[in-house]
C-alpha cells in the first residue's frame, strides 16, 4: 500500500483515539489541579489514592487490549457477528470483575493506603478518595471493554465523543462538589464516579444496538467469557509488571518527603497524559494489525509496523520538546499547585522527563503492535524481565541519589531511561522477527 494512503489509515484511527485516550488522564489532571490548590496534604493523598486506582484500572486494561485484536481479527475475516459477540462477552467479564474489585476495595482500602504512608492526615484523605472512587470502578471497566469492542470494529470516533462528554461532566461536577459544596477531596472522587457511570450507560446502549443489528446474542456465554478471560491472562501479567514498576517508584518518592511526593505525583500524571497521547498510535496499531492478520495480509502488517515506529519517534520528539519548553519557562507548576517548593521540584523533574519522551513513543507503539498481533505471552515474559532489570536501578537511585530536587531527577532517570529503555530493547528485538505475525481469525 502507498505510504500516503497508509498514513491516512493510521491517522484516521489514531487522531480520534487520541481524544478518547487523553480524556482518561485528563480526569486525573483535573483532580490534581483542583485538589492541588487545597494544600500539600490533599495533593499527597491524591498521589497515593490515584496510584492505587490507576493500578486497578491498569491491571484490568486487558479488557480492552484482549478485546480489540479479537474483534478486529474476526472483522478482518468477514465475521462481523462473531466480532460483536466477542465484544459482548468482554462486557460481561468487565461487569463481573467490577463487582469483585468493589468488594475487595471495601475490605482492603485502609491497609493498602497504609503501605504507602504513615502520615495520618495524608492516609485519612487517601482512604476517603479511594473509598468513594470504588463506586465508579465497575463503570470504568465497562467503558474499557466497550472501547475495545469499538476499536476492534475500526471505530475510534465514537469513543472520542463519549470521552469528551465525560471529561466535561467530570470537570464541572468536580469543581461544584469540591468548592461549591465544600466536599474537598471526597467531592473530586464523587464527580468522577458520576461521570464514569454516564459514560458506561452510553456505551451499553451502543453495544446493545450493534448486537441486535448483527444478530449477536446479548446473553453471557460461558465459553466466550472464559475465552476472553484466558486471552487476557498473559496481558494481565504484562500489566502487573508495568504497575509494579510504577508503584515501586511512587513508594520511593513517598520516602523523600511531602513536597517531593507532591511534585512526583504531578510529574507522573503528566507522563501518563503524554503516554496516552502516544498510545493513540498504539491503538491504531492494535486495530490495523489485528485486522490485517485476520485477513491474511502480512505485508500490510509489516508496513504498518514500520510507519507506526516512525510516527511514534516523531510524536515523542515533539511532545518532549514542548514539555521542556513549558518547564524551562516556569509555566508548569502554577497550573497544578500554589506551593512554591512543589513548583520548583516539578520544574526540575519535568526537564529530566522531557528528554526520554521519544524513547517512550517507540515503546508504546511497538507494545500496541504486538498486542494487536495477540503476542501477549511474549509481552508478559519480557515484562517480568524488564521489571527484574529495573529493580536494581531503582535501588541504586535510592542509595546513591542526593537529597532534595536532585533525588527526584535520579528517581526519574531510573524510571524514564532505565525501565523504559529495557522495554525498548525487549520490544525492539521481538519486532525485528516475524514470529508474532500469525495470520488468520481466532478459533
């Protein structure tokens, strides 16, 4: 396929996916900006609670990542009814897992928060935010699974519309509840919960209509749900390794002090936002690679991979440059916090982060390509290898780093260059082979 045509196909999926992907971290960015002006204690509490919530969501992201390639392969093979049925099974799995997560969260919210901090004020606010947020987790998992269905159907525009509406509702409700009603950090969580359930309701209506139009059953099929769970098992392991690396990094940041933890929370939220922007290309890769392999067009898959890598590097360079410019001009800190100390620490950390964004773009794109190909087993095993490489690097950052702002730079270097670099190596080596290009629809 000619390069201009291929680029149009990539951007046709990636650009709408960008808006939908950015909406999720924008939820957290909105919370961070609003709560940051309440003081350092609520901001530190948000750092811990959001890390836990994002870990749960991240661990269960396979609801989308397993659904997208399964749906795309069936669609590529000409089986639209089977494609939608695979998505419906994913929705039932998401609902079941959501109920389980809520029950576990109610039991273990306080002891889990206690693993991150001994500060009673920070812990109290973190437990409050986490407990309220549990009510929205089933909705968030339904949104993830439904998004995977639509991506597999090569539709990234509908998730964009839903995400924009959800973000607008979240921002308005949070401002009202936090400052209008004076609910503080609990108001932020409550506003997000309402927005999440609104988004889930819209997706469920879309899924029901699509199933009825294609003749796909809406009842939960044990085989289908079991297959969705099995296909996501390796992706679950992959995600566990990713979240373990992030949680370990947050835990180290928590030992540096309240100011350092607050600055790191904002920096990590910014990185997550940039990651989701770059993941728009990865989502295009998932959909296009799955569809291409389902139709047996291996040559197209190879060319899609090559172009996506170039797009990932270029996008990473642009985003890294913009972040460095904003940080150097001192425009970043005042948006998120009134604390001059946190602003100073954030500026230094953001500059250290910016240089590694192109490498992250390379990593996220190849990760999406291999997910689209269903190469989950390799992703899981390599993820554990990457984590094993990162552990001693993180230890060195703790032992050798000086105090103050420099400690945050050392910590980010270990994560942004050491851990992300290990992922780049393992993904790049795999992408150079053709063992992951297995054509045909799933059995």
